[in-house]
C-alpha cells in the first residue's frame, strides 16, 4: 500500500492512465495516494498502538471498496481485475475485526 500510495502521489504515467480510464479527476489521485500512505504508516504504527491498526484497517476497507467500485462500475472491467482489491479488502476487514474485538 505504501508503494501504491507513492506511485499515486508522484503521478506515475501508467497510474494516471488508469485513473483517466476510471474517469476520476486527477486531484483525487493525489488524495487517494496520501490516504494510502497514511494508512500504511498507521499499520506500521499499529504494531505499538492498537488504535492506529484499527483506524488503518477501516481506512483501507473504505479505499478497497472504492477500488472495487472503480474497476467494476466506473471502468466496467472484468471481475478478475478487482480480485487484488477484494483480497486487500478481506485483509483490511480482518485486521479491523481482530484488533477491535481480540
């Protein structure tokens, strides 16, 4: 997630092309990248502070839900293109639930 966030913030050309295909404004690419970086740093900090892990899990759940929506609804891509985001969503929800209740 950290690398993906950096790629978005730096507006790497292949990511800009994907973003245009999703029909989102380019400023939202930077916002999403910053949120991904913040979430990744929060997960690292979550090693020592459970609240950071819970917040990052929730943030990643929202981001991955948006990623799945972008692939399937906005870009009308085949389901298999959303599988990585779905796996990340499952991992983020698992992290959120485990840290919140255990």
